[in-house]
């Protein structure tokens, strides 16, 4: 499977995964000044509306590194700037955070993990 096709598969699986966790996909591949948000998801939380900037990282397994290993300090900083932009657009009543959905594709299955990005 080509890298682009693997990335698209990962984003589709991540969107379904978010949906199964109670989130609604608001936007895919949202371009902002600080870069691109793979998925923007939202829901009504216990304390009010929430949105997540979702970074999707997909790896075909076996791989030498996990998907989350590829999110280094520079990318984390960029994700933080994207979350600030989203928060500015969403308004002060919406809590915004950043998560990573790590997708590991095996021959016939996939394993997904939801990880908060600090």
C-alpha cells in the first residue's frame, strides 16, 4: 500500500474511532495559518462544548517505531499553535485540546490508540 493510501486509510479509521468514542467529526484536513488539522472533532462534555485537534499517525506493522514516536517537539509545538487558532475560532466557551490517534495497520486488522498530547 502506498504511503498516501495508508495515510488516507489511517484518517478514515481514526474518524470512525473518534465517532465510536462519542465525538463528531467537524472538519477533515482543515487548513489554518499554523498548518493542517487532520481531524477536528467535537462533542458536548460534562463542562460544556469540547473540540479536539486530532493528529493522526499511521504505521504499517511491524515497524521500527510506533506512530506516537514520530510526534516530536516541533510537531507538538505546531499542534499547540493549531489548537490556539481553533480556540480563537470556536470561542471562549469551547474547551480545545490536542490528541493523537495512533493507527497501527496489520495485515487484516488495525489497532488504534487515543493519546492526549502534552
